[in-house]
C-alpha cells in the first residue's frame, strides 16, 4: 500500500496581540470600507462589517507608525480600476506602498532613518492619483510618486514639523503644525515645491491671551453667555512670537481643517477644542471640558454635518453637533458681534476600564457614511461602534430628514435605516433655524451601539501547542485548534482555519508553562508560581475538556511547596504522562484513570530531555482485545442466539479495533528515552502499571549537555546547549553530528504526516527547518537578520506549515520557508462573507457596478446579495435611478461618483420640483416638500442664498446655471459680500 498524508489547507496568517506605543497613530479607515492598523511591524487589514482580520502585511523591520489608504477620487474604468492600495511608514523612516489583495509590496521608499511624522495621499490631482506627501523628521516634506517610488521634490522648513493638514476646499492650501507655531502654505502644487517659507503664526495660550487679561471698564456690564465664552479665547493667532509664559503649543494635540466649513480650523488641546476662523484670525467656538471632566485625546471633524467625534482618555467617544447662534448687539464692540459656534453633546458611548497597560490609542470613523467609529485599544482590542437614531429626543430638538439617498421618502418605499450621518441629522440645526416639525422630519435621539469587537492576544510570553494532526480516522470531525497558554494563566484556543478565537478558558492562577493534548477535545496544561524563600513553588497541572469547559487538578492535592515542573510529555497513544521536575525524580501517570503509576526513587538520574517513542505493540494489543471482546460476547448470549452472533462478529471486531486506544481493560506497551546531565541516554518501557528499565547508551563525546530530543520512525534527533544536532538512524545504527553554531537548542519537533521527516528546531535567536532524511537545512530565521522579533515557542500546525510565538505578542502561521505571513485575500476561508468590490478583478468589479445600477433587459431588478436589507432596497421598484446611483457609489466607496451624484441628484430634483410648481393651475394649494439645500460642505456648488447664509462673513463663490435641452452646465464666478457684522 502506498503511504500518503492527509493535509488540511491552512492559510498563512498572524494572530496579533498588544500594540506598541509607536503604533498609536498607525490606523486609518479608507473609503474602500476597510481599516488598516499597525501592530508592531505588521499591518492588520480589518473588515469592520464582519469584525474579521482579512489580511496581515509583513515586510517592515521596525514598528509601523503611520498607515494611509489611497484616495478613490477619480473616474474608474478598466484602465483606472478599483484597487486596494495602502501606504505605511515605520520608525526607521521606510515607506512601503502595498498591493493589499496580493499582500505584496508595490514599492519601497527610504529618505531618512527617523520615524515618519505624517503622510497623506493627495486628494485633488489632475495629472496623477499616485502622489504621496510625507513628513520626514525633523523638518522636511517630500512628495513621492507612490507608484514608482520616485521623489518629485523636497522642501525644508525652519522648525520641526509635527503634522500637517490639507484644506479640503482648496488643494493649494495646507497648514503645518510645528514645534513653535503654525505655518500656512498657500502655493502648494504637485509640480514643484512651495516657493515661499509660508506664513508663520503663533498660538497664544487661551488662558493667557490678551483678550483674557484685558481689563474691563468699570462702567461696562460684565459679559455673559456666549460673549463670555468668546472673550476667554478670542484672540489666539498672532504674527508675533508670544512670551514663554503664553506659549502652550506643546499642549496642542492636533490641527485640522474643518471639512464642513471653508476657512475654519480646529485646534485640539487636552481640555478644550478651539474653532478658528482663519479670515478673522480668532476663535469663533470653543468646546471646553469641566474641571472634573475627562481630557481629550483626539477629534475627527465630519464633512456631511458640522459635527465632531471626540475621543477621551477613558476610551469614551462623544459626538458633538454644531448649533450656530448669532449674537447681534449694535451697542456692543463690533469685534464681539460674531457668529459663535456651539457644539452640543448629542451622544456618547461607554468608557473602557483604563489601567497601566490598557488605554485608548486612536479612533477612526467611516469616511463614506460618517456614522461608524472604531476605537483602537493598547491591548489589541478593536471596538466597532455604530451611531443609531431613535425617535423622541430628550435634548433640544434634533431633526432627522424622512428621506433616502437625497430624495423624500415615498409612501411605500423601502429604506436603509441610519445609512449615513446626513440622513440621520437634518440641516435645520446646523443653520440655527427652528422649523416646526413636519411630515418630512422627525425628532431623533442618537446613541452608540457596539456592533463588533476584535480581541488580541495578551502580553507574552506564550506556550503554544497544536492539537493532534489530521488523519483518515478523524477527518469527519477534525478542527485545526491551537492552544495558547498565556502569562495571566488563561488558555486561548484558536481555530486556525478562520483565525478566530474558539474558546478562552481561565485555567491557572499564574503563567502557563506548557500544554499537551490528550485527545482532539482535551488537553493538559501546567503552570508554576513564583518561588518562595526555599525555592519551592506551587505547581498546577490541569486537565481541560474543551466541549464542556470542565477542568480539574490532574494531580489532585499534590503541587504545594515542591520543585517546579520542567516539562510534561504525553505518550504517543495518549495513555501515559511523564511529569519532569527540576530537582526531583519524575512521575509517571496513567492519563485514562488519572492514577500515579510510579514516582521514581530519589537516586533517579536528573532528566535534561525526554521523548516518547512512536513505536508500540498496538497491533498485538488489537488481536488480544478482539479475542477478549469475542469471548465476552459469546458468554452473554444463549446457544439459540449463536447463529446471529456469528453474523455480528465482524462489526464487533471493527468496533473493538476503533476503541483499542481508549480501552481500559488492556494497555499497550510504550517506551520513552531520556538523558541525564552527563549525556547518557536511558530507555524505559511502560505497560499498564509495569515500568521496566531498558538499555543505556553512553554519552557522545562531541555533544554537550542534551537539551531536547525528538523521535519519529527510525530517526532520533538530539540537540544540546552548544547548538549541535545529532541525527540517529536507529535502523542502520548510524549517527551524524551537525554543529549549527546557533547556540542553545531550545526545542525540536517533527512535522506530522507519515513519511514526513521535516524537523523544526528552535534556538535562542531564531528557528530552522531541517530535512532529517537528507540531514540538511531547508530554511532559517534569525533575529536581527531577517526578523526583528525573538521566538518564544514553536510547533507544526500542518505537515507543511509552522506556527511561531514571538516576543512582539504575535503568533504567526508560516510556510515552511518561514518568510512572510502575508497572503492573497481571495484565497482565504473566511467565517463571514466580506463585501468589498476591490477584491474582484477590475472587469468583474466594473461589471458588478453596472449590474447594480441598471438592468434594462428586465422590468425588475434581481440579484443575490448577502445583506437582506440592501437586497430588498435595491430590488425596490420605488427606488429611483438617482437614488440607486447614490447608493451604489456608497457601497463601492467611490469618492468621485459619490460627490458627482450627490450634487447632480440635488439639482435635478430641484429642477423637477420647480417645474411641478410652475405647471400648477390657479390657486390650488398642495402640500409640497420643503426646500432641501445642498450641504455646505459642497461649498461653491451650493445654492447662492444658502451659501451666503452658511458663510455669513467670508468671500464667496456663487453658483449659477443655465440650461439647454438635455444638459445642465455649471459656471463658477467669484464675488464678495459683507455681512452685517
């Protein structure tokens, strides 16, 4: 019979854990619908809809400090397709541009050796969509071609650059946050570096500003309300460098333009957010925290509505929505007669428990819908929050439009609840108007709902052990489970097919030192406490049953005040267990009955390495057991039933053969070998409760102290503390020593599978894979040379893949070459299906888009989409073509299409409404929908009147249009107008 091995297909992957402090700002949510997060030197790609890690990118040698998804603000076709492109920068100054689908690096960029401070893909490009702007410490901004890795230009500035922000309304404007102030650049272009050094301004302390210390005339009444709040922080931008007492720029955490209002910027301080009007050069709004409040960490301004997502130090995310109020007072100082922006707290999520090792790092929001947020926690957790709206607000009225995709909702039309932020919050609150409730609006109260949670591994060290391998006997119920023992005493069991946590079991009260499986559904784990003054510890050896979660102390009351357990070894047939102590003779247990078979004498040699033999007398045992079962069966039936027994003997024998390993009546004979401190090899035979000494082999003079042993078939491999490997061919009675010059051999494991003689070796500085049949190395991994992490534990997960636990808190499943854990995303076996058209081939993605938009060959739309709500909406005959185009552009994360169809849908509906009003006869009164304005974030594309109301006191561009049959043309002209202020 030809020998063969059964292998289960497992993809290379990385199970990640706690984050490094340098990963704090390495997170981004792209318009493609995926989240990228840096974890040490790796990058996780997370699908927020299903809370799955669908890709891990590994090529960086240093910690990742920045990640940025490319923009999709261009027209997509077969030559400019949808693609998942990501830029990442690390602490060594290297930038890598990734093809995320294939998991390969598109290009690598290196300018300096210091951490990348900030980077951003240019969003408004006529010539190219591949341009990436990066800040290289201490004071350089460099524009790169992200497709070729070519440097286009480089510009230096006088101060150290901390971060930058682009003006979302004018691509030539950007602001640099430096160590001393803000540098405004007004001549940015991709064709050449800025010609000037920019306009430098300084930020004075809000509490030490001139307005704050300005004496108030005795006759003047004390300001109250909005004026008092504005006076506290009125003048903040000056052209003169403030005094040392007034400088608080070091406290400034963030600088960002407001994407919802032109010429507005926010500055984030730990206890306040300042909204600056850059034309007035003063503060027009402040969000301050009370003395007992929790300070800010980060703020993200929204574009669809003038709202702020704020992250606090306790992990709480708050949503604040702007309510603009004018304070006209002709008798007062004209400088005080300004529009104040007040941000009302509208919703907040639950806080997390903050400790020394658990604290919030960063928050990102969905850039397409702006109603979902993800919180990154230092312990590796990713908390996915979604903003939901429900009727009956307890605060001042917050109205939600009864509309869908920019059009009033039809009487029988289906809709997707809480599709995006501008469908949840109407425009009335933004403009400061108080409109009476109508059938086209409803009061809502916003609340955060936790919709997903990803958990990471705890802090290292780890002890890992793969479950018994796949065979033809267990193929019907096999699961590739990996048990991970942690430093806090818990055991995590992962399913490596999906990479998801299968079970988390709290087993021990101290660090888990080792795990051994005794079946596909149960294992033994041991832990040792810290030693006392006598050097004695408390040993915990637990037997855990996975289906029930039941665990019990395998050694009963034993374990207190004894030398620590060094290792446990389970026999090949899972019958016996050897427990090895540091300065005490070993114990031999029967796993099936939980009884102690033998506690060796005090003069028993000290064990340095031990391994069970794969050979046994199971075949002869089966014959004995079959005979015994046949005799028992014949004794339990009468003579009249003898004929029927003969016909069932075959099934009885087959049943006895399958149960031979677990039978308690007859025990198979097994044996193990171990070495002492002198290197002598001992052979012990165990059968039932009988233990016999065997042959002793004298030490090999070329070997040092033996540290580990592995045995498979006729091959025995020994490793010593000097880095030597000794291969014994037991059948030919030959041995061969190989010096690896790698230092202490920590662990040796043979790969599963009949005839598979691959060997995994763990050293202090890495690992190697050897072919024991050819006695040659297959692959190698060394700390400091090709990886930047140290190996803590090793094991085989299949016959051709290894799993490594490392000190960066990650567990990697790698090919035998041990190169990278990145993989092709379209080859993954995911638990839940993922909606991401960017994973498709370009022609397939564009075909899917056309299929969703228009099906002229059929009167009704038909499709098979996993999301039931989305499917029913897309098949709804009430859904207009404009609404369908808007919805599909959101599904695809297509920035260009989303902007175009938002504006086109608004004006086409406005023209249709105006035409309906013009054809009304006489004085007939009919209820019409109220005038819906284009959001102010669209700036010059808004209606002229609404744009002026929204801007109040800034230069404006007015939109006018003219029509010819079948087309609408938009023209832009610039003019200024002055408000009453």
